C-alpha cells in the first residue's frame, strides 16, 4: 500500500474512504478533516473559547491535541469521578490528562466530584439507588451537569467532547431500535445553546474509532488504554460490536448509517408524515397501470427491451 499523497509506504489504510496514507500525511489529514467538519457543521469560530471535556482516553486527548494544533483557544476540563475498579482508573486517567496538558502548555481545569459534593460517583450511586448497581446513570447525570456548570461559570462559548463515529453510530443504533424520537432529534454534531445549556459539539463524530487510535499512537499521545471498569457489558458495547460486524462485511456502513441520518434529520424528513405523490400519474398505454412518465411504464419498457435484445 502506498500513500496517496507522496507515494511512500502507507501506514494507515482506510478502506471505507479508499484512502491510504503514510504517517506524516495521516497526521496532516486528520486536522484538515476536523477543520472541515468544524466549518461544515458551524461548530465554533476562531475567536470563541472552547472547553474540551478530557477523560484521559485517546479520543478526548486527541481532540484537544487537534484543536491546539489548529490554533483554537481550547482549555481542558477533567472531572474526577472517584472510580477505582481495582486499576486506579480515575487516578491514572487524571495523571495522563495532567501530563498531556503540562507537556503541551495547555490549561486543564480539574474538578473533583467528591471534593465538590462530598461523595465519589460510586458512592453517590449507592446512596441514590439509581441505575441498579451500575453507577452509569448517576455518572452520566453528574458529568452533564458539571460540564455545563463549568462551561457557563468560566465563560466558555462551547463545550467539546471526543465522541467518535463508533460512539455516535452506537447511540444512533440504540435510539433507532427504540424509536426514541426525542433523542433522535437531539443527536448530531452540534447541539445549540438553549435555556441555560451551553452549546455542545463533537468535532470527531465522523472519524472511526480506529482512526483516532491511529492518530493518538502516531502523535505519541500517552492515554489510558483501559475503559472505565463499569463500561463492561454495557448496552453501548453490545451495539458497537453489532455495528462492527456490519462494518466488516460492508466497509463504510457505519459512516453511511450516521451521515444518512444527519441528512434525513436536516431535511426534516424524520418523523414527518408525507403524502406520497400520487399526482400526475398516467396510464401505461400497454398495460394500463399507473406510471409517472408519459409512455410505457417501467415494467413494460423493461419487457420491451428484453424482447428487442433477444430477437
Ligand atoms: Fe461513568 Fe462511563 Fe464509567 Fe459508567 S462506564 S461509570 S458512565 S465513566
Ligand atoms: Zn505520504
């Protein structure tokens, strides 16, 4: 495989884009594409202040790295959830987030949930009895609340998260299986600010997870490999695996699923009942069935053609 730009040895091959690139050109391509998505979906402007939610994982650290490389004013926010899971998950993810910030001269805000509210996420979850054992319901609620609070309190224009295409496609898949109209209508690369909620954007939403892994590795970003210990066995992971099977049989299926959804949402076709156009139909002069164009209907044309060709 050769790099499309320089003909050198390709190190990343993206079947779904029919594009192979060497490391150097891959590291240029990712920010170029990100910039294109930022503009296309009107995420933010050069003079706006961005708060990046950083978890210590590859996606959020890569997002921060890309925005900084593109020259945007992006600060980080790390939320200390107090999750240990036998691997010191929160401790290690905070350490790596801080290390990245220090090495790149970037500003990281750290908010510790226990310090702020007296209990870690797992303890809050036990006390509140939400979510049947797993702290994810409480964790999601706390993360949304705190990210929004800090973005507003510190005067940021927009809140950016590192969700990639695999994340977005999995959420979309779940919402579609349940036909959750309200969630479907709110899902997208940008959620505009409203009633005290900061604008939220997902600049990586069109990159496959493996593309972000390749970027983080090529950039030498040190990130936490472990997922949160509570993520295991989640619905989200199950949906991701199902979509991966689909993707391996049909490269690009995930991207098409997501992009076609965005198109349908934008055009207002989602959940709008339309009267199927029955106007201006004609009768086929051969069979009499309705057809949109004057002359023979499609079926009769096909049969005609077959006749001519086999004569
Ligand atoms: Fe929070 Fe995600 Fe861990 Fe659940 S899996 S506890 S939502 S970080
Ligand atoms: Zn190249």
